[in-house]
C-alpha cells in the first residue's frame, strides 16, 4: 500500500540520486523541506567556492580581480545556455533580476514593433511581477495588454508566458506556443523561472525569441542570486535596451558621454554585475548539469507522483484537493493542494511540524520536493505530518506569514 513505510523504503532503494545527497547541505535532518521551487538548498560546492572567492580572489586581488570577473556575465551565460537552455553561445547573459530582465526585453520588443502592433498578450495566471512589468511597458510605449488564450491577432507585438505556472505547476509546450505567436507575426517571451534546472528546456530548437529566468530555485544559487536573459541570435542587433549602462556599451572603458550599444546580446547588460552571485550561479550549473536535468526531472516526477498518491489517501479525507495536473509530464517540480485553510496550515507546518512549504492565494499549498535532497521517506513523513497537524486542528493557532517567489 502506498502509505506503508516499507513502500517508501523500497522506492528509496531504487532511487538513482540516493548516493548523491551529499551534494546539497542539510543542516537539520529532521526538517522536511518541500519548498525547492522558492529557494533551493545550499550546494556544498557553492559554499566552498564562495569562501575561496572571498579569501583568495577579492581578499588578495582586490580591484585587479576585475581582469577575470568582467566577462563573467557572458561566460557563465554561455555555460548556462549550453548546459540547460539549449542555447548556442552569444545568446544568454547572467545579470540583474528577473523583473529587470523582463522589463528590458519586453520594452525592447514593443519599442521595435511597427505602429500597428502595440499589443502584449499574456494570461491572468502569470506571476504578478510579470503582469506589473508588462502593463508598465505597454503604458510607457503607447500600447496595451490583452489577457486571454484567444487574444492572438495581427496587432500583437509580443506574447509573454511562463513555461511552468507558478501556482498550478502546469507545463506549457514552448515550441507550440511560440509557433502560435509567430503565426501572427509576434515575438515570444518566456519566463523560465520555474523550469530551468527542473524541466528540460531547448530554446533554440523551439524558435524562442526572448526568455528570462531566475537561478535561486532549481539552480540553488542562493537568495537574490542574479537572473538570466536570452535573446535569439540575430535579434539582438534589432533591439535596443531601455536601460543603457556602461557594461552594455560598445567600448565600455572609453568613458564617452554618448551611449553606443555593444553588438549582440551584450547590449542588454547595464550596471556592474554581482560577481559573488554569478559564481554561485556557475556552481549551480555545475551541480545540475553534472547530475543531468533529465535525471533530475525523472526523479522529480516520481517524487511528486508519490506525493499525489499519499495526498489522495491521507489528505483528501481532511478537505484537501489535488489542484495540479495528475499527469506528471504536465506538472513541473511542485504539487499544489487546495484547502480553505492553506495559509494557517502552512504556518502551522513551519512552526509546529518541521515542514517547510508555501502558499498562494486564495487557498493553495505548494509542495516541492528537491530531488537531490528529498527522499521518498521524506515525502511520506512530510505528508504524514500534514495529515496529523490538520487532523489535530492545532494549525488554527498558527500565524500566517508571507512568502516570496
């Protein structure tokens, strides 16, 4: 039976990642961490690399270190593109935040469109920041935002979607949706924040024009780690950035008063990059590519399927409903359970049950096992603790608190 402890033990015995759990640090063995889609755990190699950077590079080289640091946004971008994005060199930068990168690319796309194309199409399910940015870009450039699946018409300049829905976990077909945008003459901009490092991505093969994504979830690059952007080969030189900065200048150290954009994707750099954060991204690329995103995806699908099965047995009688797809191939790295008391339950789990999950309004509890850390036994124990907490009713005394991303 799926709820039997020995069933989980048997699944763990066959787990392909069981011997690699030391790659990520786990300070509290009793903590059940099911929030990998908000912030990935700390890789052991990243802790060592950042310590070495502080002592041996910054500490010793001081400003001389910029001789090797200055090109890191491009170099690590190329590594990320080749290893995890299906992107040839010269198309990816590691820089800024998702919000800033989304603004830069959406603005550039709309500004380059002819007067008769001033519509950005998106959906009501996108992450709030994406919606805020797209609306602001449209207002600034005399355009508008159209929400809805059936909104593709000849006046559309840009279609912006998320590869994996941040709430439901639904995985979209990037190639098919990109082709739909191209069919009406629009560019396609994808937010890969909940897919990179978790769900295979092949941007070049899918014909994607533009993309952004974060690195602190499945790449485990740490809180506030720099994000990335992608601009299709050949498209960069047709676009201009709304944030011209000296790192995006054709001759960065000429210190001229006029801005001349660099050739290619580099023009989308702006200010001085966060070097420690980029090194953490580089370490995360090593981690994920070393294990293999296909292996991680397979393990994630197995863990989340087990979680769904347990929820059916233990949690459904307590008022929970599985709100994400039951088809693992259509589900990203997290499972969503709906319950009217989701906020209080989440707070109670953290305060009293040693389970870290998160919530999304109005009533969604998100659970994201981390394949390199979370065992099937951990999933079983986590769901058991949820069951016991809710059955006891003690969560009603917990104080809900906000969570991010």
